[in-house]
């Protein structure tokens, strides 16, 4: 019995058993625990999809998909901007900076 006690004491004095094993358990166990806690956020999210009929009842009119494209927006922007009469205007330099 005394031999078993001495062997157990020497086992507990091992630096890996005292410091390394708890650290590794904390890192690996924390990874699994964090995954479970963060998954709760997505499992219990209150997501409710609204049908287009319900949107029309509430007075929201949805545009059909595909009616807005990059090309149409670019054409609208080019109609508003006049690049022929563009003039580059310089701002005054801060004091102490010369050309």
C-alpha cells in the first residue's frame, strides 16, 4: 500500500501531469464547449419568412428580381454626370507646403 502511495505521489509530481494535461484538456474541451454554445445562437434564432402575398397586404410592393442591374444603374449615373465640362479644381495647400 505504501508503494502504491509513493508511486501515485511521483505520478502527481510529473510536470506534464500537473500543468500540461490540464492545459490541453482546457484547450480541446474549450473548443468543443465554445462550438456548442455558439450553435445555440443559430438553432434558436427567430427567423420568419414572409410571403409576397403578406407583403402586399401590408402595403409593401416588391420589385421583380432582375429589374435592377449594374448596367442600368451605370446608364442612370452617366445621364446625371456631364464629363465634357469637367474642370479640375485645386484646393489651397496648407501653410508651410510649397510647390
